[in-house]
C-alpha cells in the first residue's frame, strides 16, 4: 500500500467526523512564511503547507 493509498483510506474514514474535518480545515492553513499554522512543534519547524492533514481534509469531502 502506497502512502497515497493510506491517505485516501484515512480520508474515507474522516468523512464520518464532520466536526473534526471542520477543525482541521480551520487550523491547518498556510502561514505568511508558507508553513502550516496548525502543525506546531517545540523542536522542529512546521512543514510546508499543505501539510499531510491539510491534504487529508482536502481528500475527504465534507463541510467547508
């Protein structure tokens, strides 16, 4: 199973949780530096946007 297959499978499961989808859409947005504002870490910089969670919610149709 490829990483894309796993992401697609997770997106299907996420469809059951519209509130979680909305929160992910709300928080995982691009910051002024091109990094995800929702991915925080005390030891690493945030990943470039779109992060994996932003992609996941994009692949999982639901409330916008």
